[in-house]
């Protein structure tokens, strides 16, 4: 066999493998669509005849605050309207000098329920400030609270969000339940690109072995939190949610994604703000959850490499670089199959999420970016994956950190406050 034949064979194998991975992704999206449809159909069964959630264990809802986010007041107001029985909210801060500290006090001063309290954690030099705040709040949770729920300060939940998020915990096989963030595309090009990038994160929830706890909306039984030694895991860590993810997986229990706990986000960003935010998420994932990082990198790599080779074969044969016309048709077929798989996956994702999100939280613009951007989303992801390989240092909430290992963090110093449009969200991916 000639060298040219070996090259063609290698390219054919790579393109074929990329096609198979694309078809596999479409099949996973079909299963995800059916799973969300089942969850939506089963939702009425979670309530009794009076419309109340049947399973309502006592909850301590913990929300770390750092400054007054664009949507902080709306988040606090929604917490006061939750359709849920016995729960209390613990707001936790680095300092009483944080402007959010008096603001939260004013917004909740007239509440009769739920019960609220504010906890000051102080500065830390050994872990992320968010985890430091969370640990201070967990230490303040009364012993009668059965479930811990964590919510990011820039996440605005629906009125029935808490009931849906807690409901799966009645299943003994569920170690933790989680929602996820949906970034809307409205607001300009940077918001559209961010929505396109974030959509792929939702797809990780399609596979149980890749699903993870999103710290912006996670619920776990207090008994499990203690048994999994999550406080110990957090001691010197940077990422709260990925440590919870690892603990639940090591226990052999399931991380249950709750579609009704999806939280839409309408805040504005810039290209610089988006790039730094997305790169930070991937740096954290690469160090703290390398299996998830590798799975995403390999999947994107296969589609990008396979699609690029298919295009090269097609245009090369079209321009006469290769003598065999079969090469042109094979390249075109592989290209269309890979592109069609990515487009179909995005379309199925849109169908699935539209079962739980309505305008203005999801509009035609989200679909346009998600489905129409399938042709170049792989390149965006690959560029961010490569950018995340170059460093272990990152800036998060005006503090510089170095990730020494998944369980060891070095605090490097403080930075001036960023402009609102470039401020990074409170939580992790």
C-alpha cells in the first residue's frame, strides 16, 4: 500500500470515528429529551391535592454574597416567594462592610417568613472566599435542618424552584440534586456567544457519568453532607461544586439533574468578560474534575478534526488535488453528517429545554445561536480548552488564586473591582 493510500485510510478512519461520535451525541440528546419530557409529566405528582409539595423536609438555604450583583435584589425577593414550607435562608458575607450586607438586611427586614440570618465569615488565605463563606454558613445551620441548599447570589429562581430541587432527595439512590444556568442570548453579540458556549454545559447533564453538581443550585441532605465529609474536602479547595460532585460519585450515588431547577440569566457581558469567565470555568474543571474536562475536550476535538478533514477532502477533490472523485463525495458526506449531527443535537437540546423555559427566558434568539452556531461552536470550545491548559492561576471575584491541586488553593492577592459588565458570575460551571 502506497503512502498516499495510508494517508487516505487514516483520514477515513478519523472522519468515520467523528461521524460515529456525532451520531452517538444525537442519540444521547434524544434520551435527554425523553428524560425531560418524563420529568415534566411527573411534576404534578410531586404535589398533593392542595397543590403543596408532598416532600418538604426542613431546609437551610445558603447564599454567599459578594457585592450587589445586577440581579441580587430580584434573587432575594424570589426567595421570599418560594412555594415551600419550613426553611430558612442564611446569607453569608466576607465582611459586614460588604455593600450587600446592609442591602439584604433592608430587603428582608419586613419578612415574617422564611426566617433569615446573616453570617460574616471574614477573610481567608487558604481557600476560595466563596467556600470560606459557605463553611461559615454551614457551621451556623441549626441541627434540625435536614437539607442544605446552595444558591448563587446572581441566580434568580422561579417560585417553585426549591420544591422541585429538593424533591429528588427522597430517593435513597440520589446523593444530590442540581439545576443549571441558562444564559439567554438577548443583549448583543457577546451574550449570544456566551449562550452558545453555555448550552454545551447543559448537554453534560445528558449522561449520568458526566453530570455534575452546579453550585448555583444544589441540594443535599445534611446527613449526606456530613457523611461525605464535604466540609473537609472544602477546607483548602477553590471549587465548591466540583468537590461535592466528586464526593457524591465516590459514594456511588446519583447526581440528579432537575430540569425545573434551570435558572435563566439575563445579565449582560462583554467579549472580554465572557472569555475570562469561560476560561476560568475550564481551568477549574481541568484541575478539579479532569475526567469531565477530558471528555469535553475529546468530544470537541473529534468533531473539529473530523469536520476539518472532511472539508479538506471535499474541496481538495473538487479542486483536483486528488484524482479519485469518490474522495469528493466521501468528504462531502462526512462533512454533512458531522455538521448535521451537531445541528440536530442543538435542535434537540432546544426542544428539551423549551419544555421548562418560556419567553423571555428562552426565545427564538437562543435557538438561532444554539442551532445556527453549531458549525463554529466546536472551534470556540477548542480555543477555550487550549487557553485553559496554559495556567493554574485565575481571577475570581477580585481575588487572584492558584490551583495547586483539586484540594489545595493558594490565595495570591486582591485586584481592583471589575466593571459590572465584566464581573464574573458567583458560581462555577
